[in-house]
């Protein structure tokens, strides 16, 4: 029986990943700070092939312990797939976002991925062709204003993925990531905005009503990211999984001219120019 360990599994993309892998007969380890979300999953799926624990992924000892306990229940003590999915956001002009909030984004979005990589590798090495998969973001294609630190952490995840995809070949472990665009999850409506000119966050209904219906930034369901994770395990050659796939165009354009992409983003962003004195 194959096994996958998913962080940030209590809601959104991680929750859909739990459902998908479990439905396909995998043993799933689900961890999250959100105990209610995990309880809901257990109520929905039952405890057969579903193992869960409330874990703060920024605490290395807790994540290491959870990995050890979950993998001890797998055949041979190995792990087929580690999905570093936990993530949070803070928005606003860089100087408006409190330093402490910024550091929390770094802790969850990047440091926890490093912790997951260190913690999972001994178990991944036991199964040839295993996969470490991480959730990056479309904001890792070009640095995005008003979510500057979030964007930079996702660039870091993408860079780590690329480096380890080369390094870990010597262990027989694959490495890949997913770069989601606008995904219909709670992070879109609950991310704190720290700049007064940003307005109140949209409700889910407002977001669904106003989001583009086509194009790179069309609103996609959380299931689309879970499906990308599933495909990534079964298609070992692809390194970056874009959701939707057309987001890859930003990476291609940036490679040709980052200045062109910068101009396009600046042109689309209200409130960028200094106010007259």
C-alpha cells in the first residue's frame, strides 16, 4: 500500500489531496494546526488508511515526531510521497505588514518546507522513485507586489525544488512542486490586509462573482491542485506543475524580459504611484 504525508491537510488544497489519495487506496498521513478540519476528515473518511495529528509545522520536533509515527505504520517504514503544503499569507504594502507577521509567513511557507525535507528524506530514501512535493505559487513566477514576502517564500520553495531535484537523484528520490494561481480556498478571503487602501477582503461569493472566467488567473477549484499532486507522482519527468498550466507563460515571459513583466504588473496595480504633496 502506498503512503503520502500531507501538511496543511485540514482545509483547502491539502484537504482535497487527502480525499483524492485516500479514495485511490493510499494510506494518508494528515497534519494541520486546524484540529477541527482534521476531525471533519476523520468523520468523513473514517480512520482506515487515514492517520491524523494536530501539528504546528514550524515546530521541528513535532513534525519529526509525526513523520516517525506515521511511517512506522507503513510497510518497511518508508514513505512514497511527502507533500509540503501548509501555507499562510499576509498582504499589504511591504512596510505596512508587521515584522512579526512577515516572519510567521517565512516560518510556515519556507522554513517548514525545509523542516519537512530534512524530516522526510530518511523515509523517502527507503522507497525508490518516491516523491517530495511542495506547494509553491504562481507568485513564484515573478515577485508580486502587496504579497512581497509571501511571493519570496514561494520563490524559495521553487528554487529548493529545482536544486533538490538534482541532488536527490543520488538517493532515488524525485522532487517536484505545484504553482497554483487563483484557487478557491479560504486563504483568498482570510489573508489579513495591512494597508488601508486595500479595502475590506472579499467574501467567497464576491470573489467567485468577480474572478476572471478564463485566462491565467481564472478561479480554479482546490481539487485541481490535488489532481496535480496525483499526476506529479505518476509522471516523474515534470518538475513544475502549473495550475492552470497556462501560468507557465509568466515564467517564459520573465525569462525573455523580466522588465516587460514588471511593466505589465505595475500598469495593472492601482495605488502604485506616489501621492502628490
